[in-house]
């Protein structure tokens, strides 16, 4: 595979620590797509059938709250979007729209299942990486809630949230 794609994998937190051989094999499971500015890639509420790796461009993650669109983040090169929905087979939590034209790699649930059959060690390595990243995010969210709770939530709730993060 191209050096650029391998470089993106090496920079992506979700794929960190993978060997070049694993990276080459992993890239075979993606479908590469060019997107244009303004294109909606993921729609909140849809059933998740894929996750995406951003190769180039910038993308806005947004969610509808009380009838208003709220921007949650802007993501770019090396970010993997839609991992939670891909793994859980739930409805999409938020939408993703291209701010600038770019290239994405799509990893479909079907291709993920094929990886499980064809390359079980790669599949296991990928799931370990997903778990590591999702655990890190959960801990950050718990920290944010505890920090936010200062004067906003009863301290007992903040203690329970902090305690639960130790158990997870």
C-alpha cells in the first residue's frame, strides 16, 4: 500500500502499535472514497454499517439537541469516526459532514466480519486497539463529568461517577 496510507495508520491512535505488515493487511479491508465539502457522510439516527478513517480533509461532528444542531468536534487526518456505532450495531449518535474535500477509508461491518474469519489475529489486534481508545475516552468523560460537577451536581453523584470509572 502507499506510504501515505501507512503513515496515516501510524498516526491514528486507533491503529497505534500495529506492525507495517498488519497495517498493509488492514488497509485491504477498507474502501477508499473521495468526498466533497458539504457532503454528509454519517447521519445521526441511521443504523451504523461502517466506520471511517480520515485520510485527508476536515469533518464536523454534530448532533441535534432540542431542535438545534450542535457542533461537537472538528476532526481530520488520522481520526477514526463511527467506531462505537460500528462495534455496537446501534443507531448513529451524531452526524459527520465534510467541511473540506478529502479522502476517507470506509471499514464496513461486513468487511470487519470477513476480517474476523480471514485474519483473526488482525481482528483481535484491532479490537484490542478499539478497546484501548474507547477506555481512554470513557476515563476522559468521567474526568470531565467530575470536573463539571463542581457546583453543578451534588458531590455524592460526582463520587459515584468517579468510583464507577475505577470499576470500568
